[in-house]
C-alpha cells in the first residue's frame, strides 16, 4: 500500500514514507481509508507530511481513487 501511495504523491525512491496514523469511513457508497504519512530524507530529516485518501466504491464498478494533500512542508 505504501508503494502505491508513494508513487501517487511523487516521493523520490531515496526518501522514506512512514505511516503515522489512519482512519476509515463509509459515506455515499464509498469506503475511504485516510492515511497520514511523514516523508523523510536519507538523514532522517522531516521534509513533509501528507494525508492520503484511498477510496473504493462499494458497488460495481468497484472504482478506486487515490488523492493526497500536503499538510506540512
């Protein structure tokens, strides 16, 4: 899952993306998992924080959407 989110955000391979929390909610036929990530460089310095919404439609067609917001730079 982290690799999918890392690609969606555009985090370089040399940086680490660490999940620090998550929530789940269902609304209007969508099951949405929200993840909070920290991006760190090789030295361990915090570069950014992101909230990633990974949403899946619960009924056919089982569409999937991944969106993100940068919450801290």
